[in-house]
C-alpha cells in the first residue's frame, strides 16, 4: 500500500491594497467672449443686408455696363475718326461762307444751309468740347475698365457677411473644436477680402473711375443729349440741301472740295455722330448709378470711390480681429 501524502504547506494569506477608484478627467472650464462674437454677427448682418438695401448690386452692374458700352468709342482710331469728322464739318462751314460771298447767295434760298451757317460755330464748339473730354478721359477709362471682377464685389461682400454670421453662431453656441474652425474660416476670408483690392487693381481703378466720372459729367445729361440731337438735325437738313439744290450754285477750288468732302463723307460722319450720341443717351442712367456709388461711399465718411478699396480692407481687418477675440479660451484656475 502506498503511504498517504504528507500534509502540504499552509497557504499564505496575501494582504493586497484596495484598487484606486476609476475617475474621469474633468474638462477644463471654457470662457466664451460674447461681445466680440455678437459684434462679428452684427457685422455679418450689415454686410449681407447693406448691399441689398443700398442697391450695391444694381449700381455696380450699371457701372460695368456703361464701361462696356463705351469701349468702342474709347479706342484711339475711333477718337481720331471723330476728330476728322469734326474737322470736315468745320472746313465745310467755312467753305459754304466763301461760296455764299462769291456767288452772292441770298438768305432764305437754302434755309437748311442758312441754319447751319448760323449755328456752325456753336456746333463745332460743342462737338470739340465733347471730344476733348472723351479723349482726356481715355487713360482713366482704361484703368477703370481694367479692374478685375468689378461687378463681383457685392457678391464677395455678401459671402463674407454670411461667413461672419455662421462663425458668430458657432462661437456663441458651438463646440470648442468647431469654434476654432470657424475662426480659421473668418480669418481666411478676411485675408481674401483685404487682399482683393490689390490683386484686382481696384485700388488704382477706383481713383481713375472717379476722375472719369468728373470728365464725363458735363455731357452725361439729358439736356446735353437733346442739344447734340438738335445739332444733328441741323446737319442732316443742311447736308440734304448741299447734296441737292446747292449743287446748282457754281463752286470751284478748295471751297468746292470742302463741301464735297462733307457730302461724300456724310454717311460715315452721321453714323459716328449717331452712335456716340446714342451711347451717351442710353447710358445716362448707368452713369448716374455709378455716380451714386461714389456718393454712397462719401456718405459713410470715405473719399468717394477711391475709399471703397480701403473699406474692404478695413472690414476684413475688423472681422478677423473680432473672430480671434471671440475664440473660446480656457478659464484661468483660481
């Protein structure tokens, strides 16, 4: 038989310490600066509503339309052609006077030509003044036309305002992580808004635009258009008589050549005059809208159109400052 197993060693009782309780970290208290967030929201609302109430969309679109429609008349060859037209009219008026004196043409025989002779000096003065102003405005017109995306400025402003409103709501009520993203968005669009005037050449273009407005203002009126149209009627009647009954009057030498130059060149001259005067007449409303935009910026304390780019820069800087100031921060432990 096998011997029974020997009794084993007694088990040692281990005295283990109690496990520490599982605790969760307490989130650090966050402080939300409300005044800058509210101010950012108010700024956004103003930028969304302001362009609509102030008619910025229509004013900018009208200004762009006027610039586009004047483009054919601001070319160097067009302006040179208009100068030639006016010179042809001037020489013909002097030639008619010489022929009248040489042939002792009685007053009233050609009433249309008589009317032109009587008004030729004033017509020449008005036409020359118009061309002088258009020619002088050409460099500023080209700088204004070179502004990149001029008609997209209102959309840029409204888009910025929408971003500001969104960010303000997140900063006031959203989580801390989303708040950081919202601040980053506002800073990004603020930089884009502040840089846009320099990338698009808006800063120099608006200065040129204001000078262009001042040069255009004397003839961009309904009264001036009516006067130009009246001059055109006088010319049409006179050339009609020169091409018919006046041919019976003996003519020779340079005076005859000057009259013939007017009659032969009248289709081109009349087309040029009608096109230019028609463009002026059709764009008086557009001109007034662009002038209203200049007045609008003055009403908020800026220097007309030249102050507009700096308004965008200021708005961008203000929005970025408010967004950064409104970013949630850890509350200091006391």
